[in-house]
């Protein structure tokens, strides 16, 4: 280019040199603006993202979170115009009719159900208890302690358990059904037939003390072997409320069949074996005890476990402590 400039006149050369300087200056200025605009765009993008993140954090803190140092402010849906029904003071249980309708059970036409599965489970439990009772004669020792406890009358001497056999067979349950209960009105009960034929045996030795004209003047040795050989009955189970707590009442209907065998041996030197009067007396006492404790309307009331017992006790203790 210098060769071409030498051909031109001095004024032309100076003019062209000025134009070249302006072009070079414009190119340098454009390059600086391009690099500056790129940096400005990157910086603006980063600042915009950071401002959005800070805005989200501030909104989350002041709109959704609360300061634990000042406690929790009570909130209610009522302040927002939402109607909430007040909970009842005491929840009401569904009626028996409602339960029967929802479970599709007709107490008059429903066919009795088999309880073979329950018989198997009960047999397994009984077998386990029989096996556990043999360890260190624990059941014999427990019976001896119970028989010689405070219930023993003063005219009966020390009682020694000589024999204990819990049998080998198992009860058979059948014909489970739901039937109307006699009382209270409007309730139902479960009825289950049980058939048990075995020989549960208990042998004891004791003495009848003669306390007149002075205490323990003489004693009559007595050896007894009591056996339960047959028990056929209908067992009922019913829910009842006793003192505000739910119980399950278990009893036996009066048309039961309970058979005993009694072997007796009385006397020291001269022994009387299987005296009929003794057999009748013991059998009647045992049947009377069973009727008084287990035959309907009598029975055994078992309290149902509740999940709120510990909580209610704690709440009551807190209330009494506050007062």
C-alpha cells in the first residue's frame, strides 16, 4: 500500500492516511463495545437469578415460617369462614341393628358356622399349657399352695396333691351362631357348642380334724381322686358395659352336661372305699360351685383392653395435680 501512496499527491496521501486512522480507531472501538456488552449480559443474568432466589427465600420465611421463640399463634379455620361441626361430647356406638345390617347377618335365619379351625388352635394352646405344667411340677405346686391358702377351713388338715392329669384329648367347638340376648334388650350374644370327653384327674390327701371337746383331738385320713369325664354345653359370649368399661361376659347355658367320677378312701386302720354319701356330697358341691360361677345368668366378666388407659390416667393425674 505504501507503493500506491507514493504515486498520489501529498494532499491525497495525507487524506488517505487520516481515513485509515479513522477506520482503525472505529474497529478498535467496536471491539471494545462488543467485549463490554458480553460482560454486561453475563453480569446481568447472574444478578437477575440471584435476586429471584433471594425473593423466594424472603417470601418463604415471612409467609410460611414462624419464629419459635415467640410460641405458636393459634389458628382456626373459623377465621377463614369455613364452618367446622363441633365434635360430640360423647361418641355414640352404633346400634346392634346397624351392626347386623352392615355385616349382613340375620340372627334368625343364618346357618350356624363350623369352628374346626378354632378347635385346632385351642388344641395347640392346650397342648402347650399341658407341656409347660410338667416343668418342675409347677402346676402341682401351685395347686397345693392354692388349696392350703386362706380358703381352707379349720377342720381340714394340710392338703397334699398326690396326682394330677390334664388329659390327652381336646375339646371340640361347633355350631357358632349369633342370637338375641335375654338382657339387656336389643343386644346379641355369640353361642358356641362345646363337646369334651376326657379324664382330667386330681388326687389329694388330707384329714378331717375333730375339734371337740378340744382342738385337734383326732383326725380322719381322707384320700380323694376327682375326675371330670364329660362336659357338653353351650357357651355364650356377650359384650356388656360395667362401670363405664367394656367387658366380655362368658357363661354356660343351663342345659349343660357335666359328669364326675369320685374315688374315696376313708380311715386309718380300717379303710372305707368309695362311700356313696361322700361321692354324692362332693359331686353336688362341685356342680353347685360351677352353677354359681359359670351358668347363665352368672358368668365370668373379662375387662376388654383399652388403648387409652395410660393416657386417661396421665390426664387425670395432671388434672388433680393442677387442682
